[in-house]
């Protein structure tokens, strides 16, 4: 199982980690067993996707950049809504595929395949976030075009505001277009000179050796 594989990796780092985690309870460190909603999990996936899709637009004036981002979100919303409308399964395609894979794997198990033995509907134990209904609701709103600037209705004080460029020193050389990726984001990771594992160095290695 994937869980046991990761726990063995922790055992290789330090034999004291697993007993400590088991002592404090799974709900303290496992998102699966968490008693709270997992909406606070933060990722930069959407930011990275926007950056990759708008490399050229980032060199344009800010008004053009904002319009490119709006148009991109409009296209994504429309395409994802169409895909969600075509979905005929109870879960999203990726979630349905994963559920079927888990079910097939459970057919070879004899002790922990409880749902199969008790003939329990597995869909009742899937979070609503992975349903095709929730997928469709995510993109049900429409991203409208901005429209002609001459037709905008703005408050009077907006027209009196003068926006000036920021006062900052322009660095010499060509500006960087891509951010520097963190070590954990790159495929190639250095090996520890002490234990041979990837993801850390000899100085931070805490593996207990005989």
C-alpha cells in the first residue's frame, strides 16, 4: 500500500517518527483522517498555470495583461463547463478512474476489503468535491467580456484619479521571465552523502545508523 511505503521511508530517516505519529493520532497529521475541512490546503498550481499561459502577455501594459488574464479565465471556464456537462459518471473522470482502480485492487485482498464484503456502496464514501455535480457547479458562472470602455459607468472620483508608475530603481540587465524553482520542484534532486536518500543533504540527515 502507498501509505505503508511512505511510512517505511520515514522509518529509514528515523525510527522514532512512526511511533510518535501513531501516538498523537492520525487526525493530527493526515489530511485523510482530519476532522476539519481541508479547504485550507494551499498550492500554487493555478498561479503556475497562469504564468505559463501568459508569458508573452506579461510583457505588455497592465491593462492589456489584465484583459489577457480575463480572456484566459473565460476560455478555461467555458471549456471546463463543456467537459463537465458531457460527464455521465457520478464522479469526475479522474476520480472515477481512481475509484475503479481501487475497487479492482480490493478484489485481490482478503482482510481489509470491508466495503466489498459488506456490499457497501462506495460512492457514499466519496467526498462531494469529487462529484461531477460539484465539477459542473465550479464552472457554472459565466465570465463576461469587459465591453467597450466608452460604455463603462464609473464614479466621478475615478476619473479624477491619476495613477503614476511606481518609484523604483530599474535593475540593469535583462529582467528574469521565469522564477527560480525550489529544489523540491525539480525532478533532479541531490543525494545525501550519508544515507544515499534524495531530498536532503548530509548536514540535515537524521537517519540513525548502527
